[in-house]
C-alpha cells in the first residue's frame, strides 16, 4: 500500500501535471526542430537543385513554427504570472 502524504497530495493531479509538462516540453522542442528544418530548406539556393516552391514552403514552415514557439513561451510566462 502506497501511503506517502496521501491526505496532503492529490496524486492524480500531479500525474496529470507531469504528463502535460512532458508533452509541452517535448512538443516545443519538436516544433522548434521543424522550424530549423524549414529554415534549412528556405536557405538553400537554386544552384543545389531546389526549386522556388521548396524555399517558399520552407520559409512558411519556419514562420509558422516560430510563431507557435513564441506563443508557447508567452503562454507559459502568462501562466506563471497568474498563479
């Protein structure tokens, strides 16, 4: 039987918080990685065989993922200041 501070701690809430923190942390890193990948495709020149559409697509992915990362950071700071 696991009775460690059970009247004081809501273990189901802590489990949910840890799971969401893991998902948000890993999700932010993955989105940032896609932003870097988009920047890689946006920065390649046409001399390397890429077409203009891949540059525009890469830039669009980079801008979208960068905006999402900034939004996550702003939301995290807002959540910390409201507690």
